[in-house]
C-alpha cells in the first residue's frame, strides 16, 4: 500500500507592498481577497474547485519577503526538529495564529523557504 505524504495545504506571497501584490494577482488570475485587518496587511484568497487557500500580504520590514507553500503537519515543533536533523534550518519557531492553528518556517538544505501548518483542533 502506498502511503500518502503530508499534503501542501496553503500558499503565501509576501512582499514590500501587499495591496499592490493583491491587485496584481486579482487582475492576473481573477482572485478575490478577504482583507484580514489587524496589525498585518494581509488578504486571503479562497480555494477554488481544485485549488488550495492562500494569502498575499506585506512582509515585516526586516524580512525580504518570500513565496512559499505550507505543508500540513500534526506537530510543527517536531517537524522543525526533523528539518534540523535532515540538514535544513528553522527560520521561525512555532507561532500560534490569531484565527487558530500553528505555523513555522524553515529552509531546506539549498535555502528555499518552506512553511509548516497545523490546523486548529476545531478544523
């Protein structure tokens, strides 16, 4: 029996001007965004028929931004430890999201940024 690995469940595009990026992707792909408000300039795009959800926003000033995908996991901290053991590096320790769930970021051995996401228990 073939085992299904952890699925890609979310994507993210962060840059210097989140509003401009959202306009670009809305015009290019016909995406509509739900603005999240709060302290972050961030908008969520809903998954279409066969797509995955994603977010486009402004990166914190100290970050150059990134385009990445998030892989589902049952334990973000444990996955980050496995990343380290396999030759990658943790970029962001597990962080609880305001709406629920936990994320973390790492780089693979070649420096690519990848995200980890554990859904909230009620999801």
